C-alpha cells in the first residue's frame, strides 16, 4: 500500500493506494501517529483503495478515536462500503461511496 499525505492548514489528508491489510496496517498506524497535534480534521481518500481487511478497519476506528470523530473517509468503493455496513461502522464513521463514473 502507498500512503500519500497532504496537509492544508489544520486538515490532513491521506490518500490510500492499494491494499490495506494486516501487512500494511502498521504503516497506516505509523502515519496516523505522526499527525500533528494542531490537526483538526483527518480525511482518508480511498478512491484508489482496492481492499481493506479487519486490520485496516481497526486503523479507521483508531483514527476516528484519535481525531475525536473529526474523520472523513471519502470515495469508498461499493465493496468496501459493504464491509463497513456489515460491521455497523457506516453509521459511526463519516463515509462516502465512490461514484462509479469517477465523480462524487
């Protein structure tokens, strides 16, 4: 997995590319831990995320707790959104589904 970090003022965005699984989750955990204290919001851009395992979902939950709920997960594929729905996290986390035409 590749993580592309951008910061615009107090908003940090991580663009996730590839697979977020047990092997790559520690990399995301380290990135989350490196978020500056002055960050007010965290955005995960998942438009290029192909797969997420339970280890990856745990990182989403950890980030949500760290940011006191100021977390948005954008552009999830319908398949990954289905996983969040099965866990009930779609109701706890601020998530959007990727438009199949490529626009939100």
